[in-house]
């Protein structure tokens, strides 16, 4: 299973995933949209979990996408 995470960083939000370079966003909503977009793409090949963290680092949302079958 692959993972996409949205985590707080100074000045915004970071999207990290197993297959791409980390990307920073000033808006949490924009970071979540990007994480879901990456999750949909990654789910074409492998089951993918999206984890959303709040400013304290706690997981406040999670979604699993895909079956891992093309």
C-alpha cells in the first residue's frame, strides 16, 4: 500500500507521497485537493491511503483508494 500525507509545516502544508517529491502549499484545502489527486493516480497501480494531519500532527482524516489492480 502506498501513502499520501498532508502535514503541517511552518508557513503552510506539505504533501508527501511515496512516488513524488514533497510539495508545499499555503492553503490546507489546496494541499488536500492535491493529495486526493495524487491518491487517485497512485490507486491505479496500488492501493493508496491518504492521511490528513491537523496542526498538532494528529490524523483527522483518512481514505483508502483503489484495489491495487489495473
